[in-house]
């Protein structure tokens, strides 16, 4: 339930910025041509930090990863030109959503940071944002 709740909660917060969001990884093929989309995942371990009074595990820490994919602007002189203004705009909007406190799904996400921007080799540039997640007791 933890993974499902975290992904659903993040999806709800970010779908207004970029409406197409995939869990865990980008699909190998899609029906429609997309100019931008997000991938939300939990790339690291989910660490149990406390055992409750009934021996139930109720406090976890993890990292959420938001990958921003923006289609390259193709020109005759540069077929893989990154649209940095759009990548920066989406990254800024995502960072402005934080801190997130989702009482319905009992988690918080804080301290977003950008890991970098790179080409995916398939006509998109990708920026990666990480943030710390803690489940709420």
C-alpha cells in the first residue's frame, strides 16, 4: 500500500503541471505523440524507521523521483536541441508544489533537488528531481 499511495499522491499533485504521468518507467511505445510527460518512481529502498506499539510498521523514509521528459526541438543544424526553457519551467513548477503533506495517504515529501539534465537518446531531454518522503504516523 505504501508504494501505491505515494505514487497516487504525487500523481494528483503533479498532473496539473504535466497531465501525462507514468509510474516507474517510460513506456517503450505510446499511441499518441507526446511533447512532454513525467515518470514518477521510488528508485531507492523504503526504510522502516519505527515499529508501532502493536508491532505494526508505521514510519518509513524513501526518495521519490520525478523525471521530466521534454521532446527536443529539431533544427537542420541541431536535431537534438534541448528545450531548456520548457524543462526549467516544468522543474520550477514542480519544485513550487513542495513541501507536500498528504494527510489522506499519510505521507509528506520535502526538499526537492534537481540531479541533472541529459539526453535520453530518443528525441527527448530529461531532468531528474528527487525529494525526501516520510510516511506520517
